[in-house]
C-alpha cells in the first residue's frame, strides 16, 4: 500500500500539465476537467489517510548517500493533508466563476493544480530534505499564479515574493546542512534528533542554527519583519490569495516550523533557552503588529492579509511554547484559521470581481443586497474574533489554555497579546460589517440597486464553509482530541 503516497502528489501535477497541453478551447469542458481532477485528488488523499494505520512509507530516490527523498504520513501530515483535501476543491469551484474575467485560464489552472500536488508533497514529507525540495518547488509553481496577468503590480509582487522566498530558503538550507552534519540524518522523529547534545558545546551552535531555520521557514509564515511579501501578493487573483493566505504557502511555512521544532531539533534541546524565548517574543510582536496594521488598512484584501500575518503567529506562538498543550493549540488554529480565512478572502474577491470594489469604505449597504455573501463574511468574521460557538473560539481557547499551562512571563505576555489582538480583530471586522449592513441615514440606496449575490459556483462554497465553521465549532471535540494525540506524539 506504500505506493498510495505518490498518487496525490503526482496526479495533480500531471493533470495540471495536461490543461496547457490539451489547450482547452471549450471553457465548460475545461472547468469540468479541473474540478473533477481536484475532487479526485482529495479522494486520493482521503484514501491515503484511511490506510495510514499501516505505516505507509515510500522511498523515491537517493540524491546522494544519506540524502533520501521519501514520503510517509504521520499525524501531523494527516492534519495538513486533510485540510488541503477539504479546501482545494472548494477553492477550485470558486475559481471557475472568478477567473472568467481574468483571462489566461488554461495557464492559471495548470499551475493551480500543480500547486495542489506540491503542497501534498510537503504534507507527506518523511524528512527535512524532502520537505525542503517540495518547499522550493512550491515557490516555483505559485510564482506564475501570483504574477497572473503580468500587470506591473503583479510582476512587482512576484519579484518581491521570490526575493523573500530565496532569502528564507537560504537560511533553511543552512539549517538542513547542519542537521545532516550533526545528526547524520534529516528524518522526522517526534522528540527530535539532538536530545543527547544537551550540555555539550555543540548545543549553543545548534540553537543558533535552529533560530536561523525558524526565520528561514518563517518567511512563508510571514513572521515580522519578514512579512512584506504577503500584503503585496494580494494583487493576485483572489483564488490565488485565498490559497496563499489560508492553505498552500503560509500554512506550509507554519507546518515546516512545527516539523523543525518537534521532529528535528526537539523541545529537549530548546525548551527554556534563549532560542525559545526569542521565537516566542517575535511571535508576540507579529501578533500585535499584524492586527494593528489590519485595523489601519482600508484595502479589503490587504486588511485580510495583515490579519493572516497576525494569525499565523498565533500558530507559531503555540508551537514555540514547546509543550503538547501549546502544539495542540497551534495545530487547531492551523486548521480552523485556514477555513475561516479562505471564506473571508472569497467575499473580498466577490466584491472585487463583480463590482470592482477594493476598499472597505466602498461597501456601504452591500450586506443588504448580497445577503449570502455577507452572511458568510459575518459568520467567518465572528469566528476570526473567537466568538462561540464558532471554530475560532475553540482554537483560541486551546491556545490560551496551552499558554496558561506553560506558565512563565513570556507566555503571560503572549496571552495578553492574543487578547489584545482579539479586540483589534473585532474592531477591523465589525467596522466592515457595520458598513455593509448599516450604511447610515441619508444613504442613497438607489446607488446599489443592482448589487446582488454572485452565481452558485461562488455562493455554494460560501454556504458550505459557513456551515463547516459552525458545525466544527459545536462538534470540535473529536478533532481536537485527535490533534492533541498528535501533539503528544501518539499518532
């Protein structure tokens, strides 16, 4: 059964390549093909997950001695793979209606499907080398869709994205070389590879390299001050930014950091050291910075981009607590934030795509006309704030509980930062909701008389995501229990 691991990685890459090779002239046929391919790949991922109890592992090749490229699936990989399997077909459905006005659809869907396969490769990576290779491929396959349309602003955003990514990859590469030199392997082992180095002279060197690796992978996780590429990338088509900010790129950065902390260096080497404290402090700074910038920002998609910057560091803060409770909180937010944020970006994309409204102060009264669209935004916005019974409440509760159990001054400051960020989140979300539903006395309602919800390819994903946000908020216990077992190294 080990061969099952290769299909969710290779199938969408081949399917994407065939889009351009076939060169579909019939939009309907192409759309059916792309949606079917994404659904099939999600089913392939589900098949792998259901068979993961067999201890699946597939060796692909050796780059050289001691450098195997290998796929496997453990608990952490299941969490990430399950998230992308859920959200990718939904994003594709949304894209089918959105991309009509963008043009260049064959090229777009080529790389959109390829990105699905590369992201699966990151989720299925058995070691740091394999993850690093797919991580680099991810930059290559997402660059064309960030630059889609080749307008000046898209090209500038793509250039910035590549420069940041290359810089981050250089730090991560140094980390990988050091890991191989000291441990003789880059395999992921829960608890890490360096427990026996504690108290040795090499321990400080390893902590320095860990910090470099943390910030290297932290580029894609948009940690301050390495966040600049993310708001700039919001110029890409919304189906791209929705996945960049919710699933594919930024979550890959957070996932890589979780792997580095718990499966490479190990908490035994890092817990209670200056390296841990530095990472926690930078996460706290990013949480407040991102929320503050989101409150200030008036561009709809850029506001959500800064919100993503803040929420990614929620995940990293939980992981950097280096306790099972902290990791549980980080992983729960990893999953739930992806569902919330893709919903919010879908709404921003709808008003931009259909009515060319890009700024918050252009949305007065839209909630009364686009009832489904802004109902979904309200549900997701409440979840982002952490209002029960939505999934946002569950993830923030887990994070705060993990920080409280961890104890210490920095963890306490982190709790305060999350609470302050929740207040700022309420301000920047409610300010938009109030504009949409309560435009104020004297508002000219005739000016928005033709505003309405989009077609079913956009509204059905919004309805589905809204139901998931509430359903998993009420019935989150089984998923949280599973994640807590992963965090304890039991799965």
